[in-house]
């Protein structure tokens, strides 16, 4: 495809590498929204990103946060979200590299928001086949930050995290921070007063070709970084199978094309929000009758 | 008789060993490897354990073994009193070895396609998929002939380490953008394999095969 002309998509910060992926002095060729880009690591903490068109380069803004290198093609991008947990001293901050997923970025966000699949796809870990009900929860459009939140979510989980030693009723809060990023807060197994923060930032290479980055800020004094990553990747590779089998891969925003249930309230709120911002990239155009 | 496995959940090769340990009912200590993104298997420390920089590695009673296929042979040789997982008779031993080498050889093209699609490895994806399809074709043809002969497993009347070695990268094909549609005999065989006692799935193996 050619580069998207969708101004909403262009004005988002998206990840284009994970911090540490490129050795100092090295570089990486990748793509965002159909635009080839060149990511150079110029120093320990400094990167240069440029859009490449043939032999000409246009330098793009860059920032390194949440274990990722972010860039944007837009002139007035929506700011990156603030996630306070990443600044807490005792948190285990780790990325999980990135994982390729061939579907539209919105399918990834919706899968992340969905609790109904836990028992069936993450059986014995994030859900159990005898406790599949998604209890009622609430969704909010927080206008001051223009984010979609799902609150008061609970789900029975046999092994909610690497630190878990038994089943628990896990409390979740979901937060859609941009069309291409989403996170959750789930109560820490060992300290119910605190929440683990787990994010997904999506690099849309093309409309149905994405890289998913999963930075986490975890409260866990015991597990190794390898343990934490292995747990998260194992979950995500289970999701990847169903994600790549969803049809159509592009997201329909017409409310009659896919029928939601009450458990999909967060997804409904997300789709309405996408529709209101008139995003076009990766969206299934409604066919004429 | 402590067994230790240097393991990574998403590795299909480690999964071969985990399956075999499960089928044989063996307890083991798991050493978590940060394969991706940490590339711990290529660290100088791990090269002391396996100079090839590959997982899995299995340790037992002073033995240190690399290569999933070699480890399957060792586990069946040392821990399977029935002798069925690694049959020693002339009729079955050679064919089991042959399909074991196939699992560690031609079939690994499907692993390459998966590493490309999921973990961003830079390689010729079309070439990897073409080779994987060619390998699937060979195994599917073999299993079709076995079905016609009234048999279910790759060699003999019971599952062997050849089935264990071949299953992961056939079942994980979807992770590398390879469908099972063209391989009906592989699908039948995978369904039978999944029904074995103590079978455990891993991430990326669809429920609907």
C-alpha cells in the first residue's frame, strides 16, 4: 500500500523499535502506516528516525518511553499517555520485544479488552472453563483525557500472573489510550492495594500488518525478567492464533456488521470512539447495498 | 536422577522435550531462558553450556545433551521400560530414526517461517514457506499411505519419538502463515496425537486442528 492519508492515524505516536533492539551505531528499516522509515541508534539513549522516500529522507520526531522508541508522521500528534506506574521505583519495568500479528491494529486492541475469551483461550491461566461468565462492568469516555476506560471488571483466574500461587478473583481496569494503544491494571496477587500495569503499543506497518509491543510495570520481587516475559509472551501467542483468524481483518465500524453481547461493552465504546474521530486507516469501508 | 531442562515456552523444539517428559511422567527442573528478546541462548554464559547457542539443553546425572531429537532418544532410551517410544526392532528402529532426522531437518523450515512472522527474524519467508510446504507434503503423503494401511502413527502401531519430534512444527504452522488445509492426513494425525494421555498444548497450537 501507499502511505495512509488518514490525518487521524498520521497524528498518533507509535512505536517503531524496542529500546535495545538496535545496537549503538546500528539501524533498522521498518514501516509505519505504509511509510518506510529508518531508525538509527545514535547513542546509548538517543535515536534518529527518518521517513524514507527513494533517496530522500525526512527526519521525524522521536521519543523513548515505556521501553519503546516512538515516532509520528503527523505535525500535531496526540501526546503519548502518562502511565505513572512506570516511574515507581520498585516496579519491574520490562518490554517483551515485539510480536508480529497479521491483522488490523484495532483487532489487537479489542482482543486485549475482551475478558470473554480468557477461559477458552487462556484455560487454567487467565480463566477456567467452569467460571466463564463476564460479570457486568462499566465503560466511560473520559473526556478530559479523551480515553476509553472500562472499570469494575472482575474475572476468576486460576493463575493471574507469574507470581500467582492459586486462583483469585482478579480486578481489572482497562484503559484505551489511543487508537493504537491500550493497557490494563490488574490487582497484584501479593499486594491487593497495588496494580500491575500491562500495556500494548501497536506499530501498524500496514493496515493488516502490525507489531505489538508489551511494556509492563510489575510488582514482583521474585520472578526473573525471563519469567515475566515468558508468561506474557505465552499469553500473547495464544491470542495471536485467534487474532489472525478473525475475518474480516479490517475492523467494521458499522454497528450492524458484528453483533456484540453485553461482555463487549468496552469494544462497543472503543468502536464508537473510533467512529467519532473519523479514523479511516485499517477500517472496513461499508459496502454499498 | 534429577533432570534439568533449559527451556523457553514458545520454542517448538523445547516443546518436543516437554511433551516427551510429560508422556513419560518425568519430573524435571525448568531453567527459564530469555530467548526473545533477551537472546540469552547466545550469551557467553550459555555458550559454556551449549557452544551452538541453541535450546533445548537437558542435563541428567552428569550428562549434558543438546538437540531436541537427541534428547528424545535419550529420554526414551533411559526412561521408557516399554520400549515402544523408541522401538529397537529392525522393522521400526530405522524408520523412527529417519523421521526423527526429518523433524530436525526439512521440517525446521516451518520453524523458520514462524520465527519470521512472530518474532521478526530476517529471512526469505517465501523460501521458508515453500520448503515447509514441501516437507508437509512428504509427511502428509506418508500418513495418507499409513491411513490406507489402517495405521495412525508415523511408524508402527503406537506413537514413537518420531511422532513427538514431528508434531510441534506441523501443529505450529499457522504461526508462520501456513495453513493445514492441504494436508488432511496431517490433520487426522494431529487430532489423534492431541488425544494421547498427558498431552499438553503450547501457545500457538490451535484448538481446532
